[in-house]
C-alpha cells in the first residue's frame, strides 16, 4: 500500500514463520453511494444493533457491510449483544 495515506487506529496482523502480514481496515468515507449488487458498504445505510443506545452512539447503527469484532472478559455481555443483533435482524426479515 505504498503511497497511501496512513489509517490511524488498531490494525490486525499475524506474525508467523513467513513474516508479518498486516490486514488493513476497510474505511468507508461518509456519503459514498451504495451498489447493493456488489454489496459495497457505505456510510449512509445503517444496520440496527438491536440496542437503541448503542445504535445512537453509532450514528444510527453499524454501517451496512461492516464487520464488528466484540471482545471482552467472560460475563461482559458479548453473547447478549450478539443475540440482540440477530434478533433485530430477524424482526426486520433479514436472514440471520
């Protein structure tokens, strides 16, 4: 990715006997158009997380097409959050 601007924040990487492999984050600029046939994520379409307060913090939900990794110790609510996300998708008629 030589010549590209830096993307601040945390990045996933793997160190193995083959060296270091960095997995760049997908950063979508606000206001990009959607091409649903290509399943391109945008800043406009949002997917509800099923938790109104969290949706508000995320500006209306998770941007469509994004992946979200939820980490935390046992009992912190990861499974409950995932269940609420799936239940909200089912309520809206999405395959879950």
